[in-house]
C-alpha cells in the first residue's frame, strides 16, 4: 500500500466526518477486497457524528458487505494513516487493550444491531436524527388533526435539515398513488376511511416512500435517519398512527394493500365438522331401551 497516505489523508477534513473506501490488492470470489474507513473527527458537529454513526450500516450494505475485508475508524489522522492501519491489524491478531478509536468503533458496531429495524418497530437502539418541522408543516398537521384535510406530504430540506410541507389535499384512497413522487423520497400522512367488519372507520397511516436508487445517497441516508424521530414528533402533536408503511414503488399503495396492512389477515385453520369435546370422566356411552 505505497500510495495509501497520499491518497487517503488529503481527503480528511478537520470538522467533517466521511466514509472512504480504499481498494486492497487482495481478492475474493466477488472481486477486489476493500478497506472501509470511517472518519469522525473530534471537532465535528455532534449532529454530523450522529448521522454518520446511524447510517454507517446502510452504506456498507449498499456498497456490498461481502467485499469489505476490514474496517478502520479514526478521530485523528494518526488513527487512519497507514501506520495506524498497521497498528489496527496487529491489534486484531492478538488480544490487547483497545485504543480510544477502536473502543468507539466497537460501540458503533453494537448500535448497528438495530440499524435495519423496520419503521414499524419501537425498539431501536439508534433513534436517528431529529429534524424540526417548519411552522407551515406544523399548521398542515394541525389541519389534518382537525379533519380539514385527509392527506399531508412532508419533505426534508437537505440543506437546512428541516421538515417542510410539500402538499396537502383531500381525496379517496384510489388517488393516493398519483400523489407519491417517483423520483424523490417523501413522508406521508393519510387518513384511510374504510369499512371494517361492517363498521365505517378511519385509520391514520404514516407512509415513508423511497424510490430505490433514484435518490442520492445523502437523501436516502437523511430520510432513513429522520423517519423514526419524525413519527415521535407527530405522535407528540396528537397524531394517532395506526400503521407505519414503507414502500419503494408508489403502485404498491392500493386500497387492498393498505387495508391488509391496517387489518392483517389471520390464518386460522379450522377443522371441518369439528365437534366440541364432551366433559371428561363421563365413561363409556351406555345403551338404553326406549320405554313402551
């Protein structure tokens, strides 16, 4: 790795975390192996550190975890320099006290266990990054709560890191698909009016739409990190969310799909012509003659 320091160290900024992928000479069945470097300098903003810690597992998955041979974490240049990498390799081969950087990497790995939890789960270790709602977005949610509208679309301002309202409306569920962008991520609140077991009812669903690889990595990371804190904000405002749904194709959002999400079908296997069991201890059945 003769050019390692010359290629890696100039990429490091004093106050901005980053990920660096360095290709190694070794290969496996998938091709060349890579070193995954996480740079999180001491003087970086706490928000930036949280964001990179929360999205680290996602970046690894998108890149291809099977191609990553080793990982290196650093808060100062010495940690991620070639000499720092050599020290890391030596420490990995034999039991030894962990450096401060390695202890922090170990902590991050522990939090990654819950990094890919579905949006419907409430047991996340890493709660993501909270982005505040603008006044306009808060007003839209208030109108939604009052029943003036049945749909609110929210979007992240990736520069200001705030949540804006991008659309409000009232429509039937069959028109929901046409309101979901196909080229950018969004959050949606929809009041699903329907009939269940003969009764008319309303169910509020929270939808996180992410159209696959049509979004930038930064957009995917921010929306993924911000969804759980946003749900908490909405619930604190009084929104009772019946179901949380995540889709990558708007065409999935049919009336039947949403109904099944709100009211999951129960698989109850019933025995044909089953008869209830009689009380225990009655003994064998006796023959009796009819009286004449």
